[in-house]
């Protein structure tokens, strides 16, 4: 999903990474005026029945329901459906990328604090505040992915009604599933009391691996130098 958001060139900083998508310029696809579902699990996911019910409401609100369910007075229901569905997809994609870039920024700040601050982070107000922002953004991304998947499933059912079994939908759902699983893993880490220790342990592992790699490179360079000196000596002797 990161490649999908490469089109978003917005620069994220301390002054805007807590911004909300739901404002005068954008209408959020999340319920409750963009704050998200009221009942969210500790992993950032929402009960599927609640998502399915909301998707039905969202499609109706965006006038993106299948042609058979649109206004009978609409002279071109297929065109209305296509335009509305495209606008809805574009808006959800834009909102996802809006929060994705902020989430990556927030996550970097949390990991940096966890890696460089003192051991007692539980009472660090700055760390806890930034960690809460990262958790909230993670949850919004999870919810948007669930809504996207709900829309894909709704479209699959309507297309199957008109054209029979469709192809390519499983691949889309798999991509959404993979992104959602990654975010769930992030949330598990963010919720864990051992997160700070895990980050420091990973930093130590990375440092050891980097040092090992550097030693290997030095050994290779040393060997190559010996070979080069030997070759030069051989050429010198041969020329005599």
C-alpha cells in the first residue's frame, strides 16, 4: 500500500501530522464524522457485521449503490453509478494515504524515542502522547482497509448478479488483507508493554549485524590487498 500512496507528495511535520482528513476540503469515509467506529478492538479492527452495515450506508450516502437500487427517475443510472463509485474510491484512497503518511511519521517518532530515551518511558508524557497518536492512526488505517474490503465484496456480489463469477477480485482482497495484517502486527507492538525493550533489542541486533558485515568486508579487502601485493611482486620478478 506504500507504493499506492507514492502519489501523495504532502510534506509531513510536527505541525500537521495530527491533522484530521474530515474538514472543509474533504469528507471522511469513516463513520462518526471521521473519528471512526465507536467499537474498535485492541488490534484496531472492527466487528465485520458493523463494517458491512456501514458499507451499505456509505454506498447509499455516496449515491454509489448498484444501478438496480438507484433513483428510478435517473435517465442514465449506469453512468451515475460509475461516476459516484469512482469518486468514492478516489476519496477513500486519498484518505488512506493522508493517514498513512502521518502514521509512518508518527511511528518513526515513537521508535526514535523508544530507542534513544531513558529506560523509564512509562512516565514519559511526550512518549505516551506520540504513541497514542500512532495507535489512533493505525486504527483509522485498519478501519479504512476494512471499509475498502467491504466495498470490494459489495461490488463482487453486484457484479456476480449481472455477469456471473468475476475474476481479479481475490487478488485485490489479498492485497488488502496483507496490508491489514501488517497494521495489526504494528498495533500489537504498540500495545505491548515490552515495545521499548523490543526496539532496543532490535537496535542491538542491527548494530551487531552491521559490525559483523563490516568485519567481513575488511577481511575481504585485506585479502584482496595481499593478492594485489603478491601479484605486483610476481610481475616485478617476471620483468627481471
